[in-house]
């Protein structure tokens, strides 16, 4: 049994709590939060506390708080030499106070309060300063998912940048698509099967090999027609910048 | 029974043939292609021909050829006053020679040769010059899917533009993501669960309400850090143009 103490009361902490409480390989020793109100109702499942000086012995102290609060809470821990990890994708391991052994336990997913998480489908990205601690995190992660990756802080920062492209930016393109179609009384739902087909093809084919559309064909007359249809200058800019990149990537004539 | 003649020998024609030959509501009278070689082997299932003057009587003549060839093949039809439709998303209905009644039967999906099509999940977008023909197309479409939409040529052109954003451009962002991650020896597969989560949320939530990332938070220091990490000027341009649009859409300070 791995003894875990959980620190924090937000979405990630709640989803981790739900998993830990039903995971037979894990003993959740305590759940700490600055405000007891957010976690009080789980007191029948684990010891909930709001006094950091009352933390008990554990194999891993898991800090699941906002990025900005990690340094402060790690400095406030009333012990040293123990294993303390944060769960942030966008924060270096060094932010954790060096009086303890440090690590990162980062689930690559967006968490919303009411949506249950299928942990066995989520990649867990782990990092630690020493090999023994890394093995411990690996054991913890493997108890939740097969998808465990050892990733250093530089790679994690690149992952964050990549996720902006493949997740945040993609979602904004969906948003523009919804705009464009609704302007012509077209229900956006008609695009969902096409969108899912593209996403599903990632399982088997690298995206560069699945590229379709006017730019990859070098079809400049369609490109010009599309630019003529777009009214919003920001949409035009996006159309041009992505089209230029597709043309270049696929060796077509410049825009 | 609806009597159909299919014209063309490409991907769309093949997928339509497969559906028609097992659809109890449809009688596939003939399959015409300029070159008999491409369709010869299906001769045991339907009459295959390469002489356009031998076309028989049918309720609908379905032209599934490349956009550029629609006008020519429709002009070459050896009859008039019959109902002739094309299957192109990007071509006006008027391109069909007006000696016949015209319509459009457009499946909104990408077709690849070897991937079977789940027709009942694909939206079929129909258009016709008169109401009776529209009802006929509606009956044909409903025999294949519940997702039937009546869409005029102007809307269809907007659908094509929208699909470039939500499908072609999205796929290119995946391609850039694969590039960025592989530069740091990160397997791109780790992003797939996150990508699918975003896509699946379209079923229940408008994309504008699911926007996450630095731009929607107005987090300019992360935006600057990301721009510093990007080496390719085309990637920088894409990052800037989409970020500007997210900032504007969500009322944040300009880049």
C-alpha cells in the first residue's frame, strides 16, 4: 500500500480523491485544505484537516493547488526530507521548496468539476529528482493508468505549448466555425461527424499524412474565394497564417 | 423502390455503390463510368456501362465525379427533363446542364478508398430546384441516415469554408503539435485523450464556452514565453493570429 497525503481543494484534488478512495493499492492518509469547508463532507472517507502542522507520515505528499500557490504551500510544510510532488503542467519541479525531495505528477487532461475522469485513459507524466522516488511515482501512476511517461521539466514546458496548439487553438477554430455557420443558419452539429473522423484518424495516421483542403492541393483560386467571403479581419489573418504554413509544409506555391 | 443510376468511378461513387447495393429501398439500375475498368468487377451486382448513350430510365441520376467534370458529364447526358444531381460540396447546383431538373446530394464527410463509411452517422445535405424533387432526394437520403438537411447553394459554400476551419486547419494544428512535441522526444500520442475530450465536449457544450488556455485568461506572460519558445516564423504567426482572436472574442487586453 502506498501512503498518500493529498493537499488542495480544487478540481484536480477532488478527482484525485475520488480515484484514491477506491484504489486498493493506495491508502489516503489525510486530505489537507486551507479551508476545511471544501472537503469537510468527505470526512467519513479519510481524515480531513486544515492545520498544516498536523500532517502525518506518508510516502508521497501530493500538492494539487493552483500554480501560483505551490511555492507557498511547499514552504509551509512542517517537515523535511520527505517526498513532495506537485500536479501542474506549467510549473517547474524546482518551485517546490528544496527542504524536501521533489517531483511532479501531472495528469495531461482538462478537469471539470462534474465530469467523471476515466483515469485509465489519461496519460500521467512523472518526474523526480532521484531514481528511487521516480520508481515510487511510477508505481502510484501505474495503479491508475497504463499510460505513464517519464518527462523532464523542459519537455513538460514543451507539452504545455503543444497543448495550446492542439487543444486551446483547435477549440477556438471550432468556435469560429460555429460563428461562420450560424451566420448562414447552418446548425453547427452537422460538422461534428467530420470533426470526429479527423480526430479518430490520429489513432492510426500521422496528421501530416491526412491533410486535405485547398491549401494542400495548392488550389489558390479557392483560397482567394474563401478570403473574399471572410468579413472579420481576425478570421482573415488566421486563414492566411495557417494557409501559408500548409502551403510551405506541403511544398506548394506561396500565398 | 427508388430507381438510381450512378455516374462516376471515384471514392464517393464506390462508397455510394456499396450502400445502394445493400439498401432495400433502392434499386441501382446502372453504374456508368467513362472507363469500365474501374467498375467492371461489380458487374455481378448491377449493370456496369461505359457508353453514356445507353443510360436507362431512373428516378435520380447521381453524378459522383470530380468537381471539374460535373458540367461536362451533365451536358453529355442523352436525355432531358429528368432529375440529375451532383454530390459536390463545393459546386453550385447550376453547374448541371439545365436541360434536366437539377439537384445536389452532398454527404458531408471525407471519403477514403479503404475505410468503410457509417452512412447513418453522416449528414446528407440536399438541394433541388423544385419541391417534388426535393421530397424525392429527402426520401433517398432518409433511407441512408436520419441526418438530412435541406441546404441551398449559398449555405453549401459557407459549409465548405467552415469545414476548412474545423477540419483542414485543425488537422494542420495537430501536425504542428506533432512537430513541436517530437522535437523534444515527446510521443504525440500523449495528446490524443486531451484532443478527444475537446471534440467530445462539442456534443454538449458550444465551443466558445469550453475555451481554456493562456489567451482566454488574458495571461500575457505565458503568451510571451510561448512566442519565445517558437522557432518557426510561420508557427509564431499562427500563434499570434489565433491568440489575437481569442483575446478579442473573450474581451481581453490586445496582444
